[in-house]
C-alpha cells in the first residue's frame, strides 16, 4: 500500500471513530424513556460496529474476508440509520439526528463504492 492510500485508510478509521463518538454524545442527551434506552443501546452497538469492522477489514486475511467485513460495515451503518430514525427526541435534537443520519448514509455509500471496486 502506498503512503497516500495508507493515509486515507487511517483517515477513514478516524471518521468512523468520530461517527461512533458523535452517536454516543447524541444518546447521552436523549430523554430517558424505555424506548430510548433500548433503541439507544442498539444504536450505540451498530455505530461502533461500523468502525470496528472496518479496522478488521484492513487486516483481512483474504479478499473474501475483506468483502465480508465491508459488507458488515455497510449493514451496520444502515442499521444505525434505522435506529436514529426510531429515537424519540425533542425538536432541538432534530438537527443532530439529521446530521448523524446524513453521516450514516455517506458511510453506507462509501462502503458500497468500496464493494463495487473490490468485485
């Protein structure tokens, strides 16, 4: 891998880490309801799984393993978007939700593009 590609790899690791951290900050500010607690747990798991699987994909032992990890990344980004849409929140939190939904959608698209290039 060239130095430039390696730099992009770690930039994307940072981006997925920031996404997971931003989701956690968002969840901390939610109203405490049974639904928000359960949906928040699912959202935290899915958002963290995006970056964790990307890092594992970077260490893949085969192309097949890499493709599987990237598919999981895309799936988890899509799932976290779903949980974001279910969360019950106040009007002032809607801007944060929309930002996170946009980021999840961009991550899904990026992982989709990576998959297309790998095939």
